[in-house]
C-alpha cells in the first residue's frame, strides 16, 4: 500500500479519545432487510441489484450486471444524495479507502475509524451508526470494506478485533480479539463471508508483526483455523528464512481475498518481508506471493512468489481477480487468477494448479559483490511475466541528477536493481517502480465481455530508497520497522497517474488514459481510488485532485462522463446497486467521512 501507511496522523489520537464511547445512533428502520446466510453460489454471482461482497462477488471482478446506466445515457448521471459520518475536523486527516456493501436498497459503509453506517441507498439518510470502543491504538487508520451474511455485518478493526454487528440495529453481537497492534498486527483488509465463516487477513507487517489469515465461525466468532504467511520451522517454506527472521517477518495481507467455490480454494496476496533490506539469505516464502488455501481448513494448497527476497517493497496489494478464459491451447477454458502488482506486471496463473498460464520465466537479475552482496543477500533470479508491463520500470540519470541524502549519486537502473549499505559507497536507489508501486491497493476490475482488467496505475521516475547500517535496524513490535531511508522524489519527473486496461488474453496493454495532473503544486496528481466495470461497457474511476468521478468506454478508454466537483476527494472505490426506488445508483466514499450517490 502507499507510503502514507507509514504515518499515522497525530490528530488520530485525539479523534479516538473523542469517539471512545461505543454508541449506535439513529433509529431502527424496518427498511433494513436482514441478509440470509448466503450460500457460496449466491456470492459467486456477479453483482446486480445487490453488492454483497467488497469485490462485488467472490471472484472480485468488481463488475455490475445492472443495465440502467449505459454509454448512451451516462452523461445524465447527477449527484442524487450525500451522506456523512459527522466526523470531527481532526478526523479529516484519516485516509478513507472503504467500499460499501448493498443489500435490498440499504448500503453499509465503513470509515477509517472503524465506524460503520447503514444508509438508505436512495436518499443517503443514515439509519444507524456503529461507533466502536477500540482497545488499542491503530497502527494505520485504514479500513477497506466489510462482509455481510446471516443478518450480520462483519468488520476487521484496526485494534486487532473482528466484530459482528447486527444488521438491523447496528449493535455489536460478538467481538473476537485475534491480533494486537502492540504486537504489530491489525486489520485493514475487508473480511469475506463464506459458508458460515468469516475470513480475514492481518496487516501491519511493517510494524514487526507476523501476518496471518484467519477463519472464524460467523455465528459465534470462534476461531476455526489460522495460516501464517511466514512459516515456522518444519513448515513448508521454513528453510527460506534466516535464523529467527520468520518470527517478525512481515508479509501483511493488505487487501481482501477471492474464493472459488468449485475448487474450494481461497486466494490471498501477501506483503513484503521486513526489514526491507539487510536480511539473511533466502527467498522469504510466502511473502510477496499469491497463495491458495483450502478454505474449509486454512491449509496450504499452492503458492507463487512474485518477488524473491524482496528489498524494494514490491508486495502484492491488489485483489486477486478470478475469471475463465480460453487461451487457445485447448477447447476448454482455463480457470484463471489475475493479480496486478507493484512490480508493474499482471501475474496470470491457473487458479487450480498455481501454474503460469502464459509463462513467467525466471531471469537472472543484477547482483552485488563483496560486502554489498553479504548485506543484501539477493536472489539470483526473479519472475518476469510474459506479456508487457503496464508502468515504467527503469530510472535514468537524467531523472535523478541531484545527490541523494547520503551526498552521493543515486543508483539508477531498471526493475530489481540492487542497493546496499557499504560505508563510503552510494546507498540510495532511484527505485522504479517506487515502493508505492505501479499499482497499489486500489482495487482493479474485470469485464468478461472485453477480457480486460482495469487498473489504477502510477508511472514515473520512482522514489529514493536507501540502505542503512545493520546496527541501526531494529524490529520493535508495534513500531514501524522498515530498516531503510527515503529520499525526495525526482526533481524533474513527476508521477503520472494512469487508468490502464490490460488484455488478459495476452497480458498486454489494451489502452491507457493519463489522468490530468494537478495545476496546484501543493496538491498531488489525480489518484484513482479503484475501478468498477459494467456489463453495459463502462469503467468508473475517480480523480482525487479534482474531487470527481469519471466514466470511460470500457473498450477504447474514451472518457464519456465527468461528475461535478465534490466537496471532498473520493477515497474508496465505486460500487453499484438498486435503491428502494428501483433506480441504479453509483456510490463512493469520500474523504472526511463524506459519501456520494449518483443516479438519474
């Protein structure tokens, strides 16, 4: 996830004190229809009138099959309602990254303070608001979504609790403590409801935690299974770590998983190891990986590591998307999982076997020598997906002419260029893609009609990343433990924000749209906060520096519609649903706890 994950706003402490009384505001409403214990088949369908999982369905395609909004009439969309969490001014600094769920015309929206609001999807009126009592300070105040099922709304909280909330009243039903921020563990990822279970992934790995995925009984909150990213001695992959490094190995699960009910597999993507550089030798399995677990038991099925012994923060933070496609090698379709990553590639795997579909050959990468080699302990090869990258993967001396913070020249080069600390030598790399990635957490979408995956991407000169002496590196649970330094961005090559369509048939760029740069130097370029595609041939994506939502032609990338400027910038990805009035709505969470609904 982006580098703002490293900074918890100071104002947050005061906000949490102000909100440290559990409450549920707003009257109960008979309009809130309780959700049934959804079957896997219910949740495996693409989203239609309801948006039942944070990814629009277990396949995480973020596709709506509603047809009221089309390329022909999308210009008639207008702001139909606004809503608010009524947060204090100090909470404006809390990043909003959540997506709503929708069932029978009611929206369920989280915010970065773990509040949840039930909203009339046709008016924006709050029906109830859940305000938690957090029993530990957050490492990162970010919440990316909820789960829904059996009359309950489920949330992974950033104090290490998973909570079940009564869907009609907003009152907590159960709360289970499964992690602790003081031990480097919290939750930012949205949980998933599946077959009477709630599955959640632990984040916070950069804070000295050992991340894991967990399955809980949806009715009681009792833990059913737990799988750790970094294996303990004797477990598969344990020999890929230095002595005791696995105990605080990182591997955060920043984003929600997908599920294939046919194979019974759960698909997770995992974060980087820590410290970022200067670890002992080994691949560090299963960090920076796409992992399949048997969902009923949490046992390991297969894994594919996208970066071996990562020293660049190239963790996998974008949701895994499931789809079926005929690749021409046989009459049968291939069950695929496609994952866009910080490296600037999409990794295409057979989701049953874990084998690459178009090929991901291991290629030799640049190595270090002498003391630098002993510091970094690089792996000699890295996976290079066939197809093409969707973002820049090389930095140049022209982009980085000024001295680095160590007063030496930046190391420049293409992806996987190494850097290390050796006294008297350059230690700062102009890392491209940057640690914030060619694509980060902002969820992608997939349209089975075009076979395109739609990504929010950043392209540019990268960012400065510097190695430090091992004596200066400490891992303290609950404290940011990166073990690197950072340099200022390139002085003459700003980041370019792009909306990109990747053709999953050949893993190549189908089209790309450059989002407008900011005219105000104090405001960053437009950020896309996730995409949503429609069966009618549209892609919705936000422009944060102009506080707008846009719609593009899914086949060509031509922008067709741009919303009015909103009071606050979009924070989370858009969703679509039917309101109680029968109209199709597009809703998005904005910063400062504001919410916006668009319709005709």
